[in-house]
């Protein structure tokens, strides 16, 4: 235990019994959804997903460890509770006008809470009973138990509208606008709009290119 019989040096070989660092964690996650057709072409879908995580970490350094070198044992405990969730509401409408025109409309409302984390840390020196490790620190020390904590959370709120128009399944126009609001933005700038527009021409559906093998459309 004492290399070269030097009482001031403690061999690290003994640390396997006197130094401990243990983390335990559990996690539950999943999602549920429902979809209903309100009438022909109009559908409503709602979805909720959650991810819940909890962990605790205990550290212990015994008196006869190479860390404490004969001084009284110390220990600490860290508890972390974390969760995230997302809630979506989507309304879609699709219709065809005669055989030439198609219209698709999508409306989205979304709320999120990401990485809501509550952390608490306790530590103590001069442990009385080493067998208790990092448990019940406030009852197992003749010194002061110190503690600290931290809390963090990010919230998001979004709205989106998109209109898609197709003519004869060849010419496509898409217009959309999205609004995102986040708690992590500056106080006076918590949200912003993100408009977009696009045009598309499906050349492979033109009669003069219909049988050209070098033009394909992914299925």
C-alpha cells in the first residue's frame, strides 16, 4: 500500500477499492399521433413526442486513496433531470380542378421545449462513514456540505403556411412562409419570418422529351 515503505505515498493500486465514479441513467421517449379526414381533401394531423432523461453521478475518494493520501474521505453527487417535447398540428388540403390544375395547401403550428435541464450538485469533505459513499452527505460529515445548481431551457413556437400549385403535372409553383419564435433569441428579436418561393419544370413529362433515357424522375 505504501511504496518503498514511505508512509507519505499511497499506492494507486488501492484506488480500485477507495476511488469510485458511478453514473446511473434512465431514459424514456416516444410519440403518439392521430389523423382524421374532415372532408374530402382536408386532413388534420396532430402529434406529440417526448424524451425524458434522468441521471445521477456519484464520486467518492476514500481516505486511503492516492487522491486523499490519508486525509478524510470526500464525495459528491450530481443529479440531472432533463426533458424535451414537441407538439405539432398540421392541416392539409388537396384538390384538383378538372385535369389540368392541382392545389395543395399545408398549415403548420408547432411548439417545442428542448433540453429543459435541471442540475443539482452536492459535495462534502471529512466523511464520517466511508461505507455511505455519496449518499446522505448532509448526515455523514462533520464539515459543511456545499451545493450548487443550474437550470436551462429553450422554447420554440413556429407557424408555417405553404401553397403548391401544379399545371398539367409539369409546371410547379410553391409559395411558403414560416415564422419561428425562440426563447434563445435576443429580448427584442424573439421571432422572424422566412418567406420562400420556387418554380419547377418537369422536362421528362414534355412530349418532345418523353422517351429520352437520359431524363428520369425519382420514384
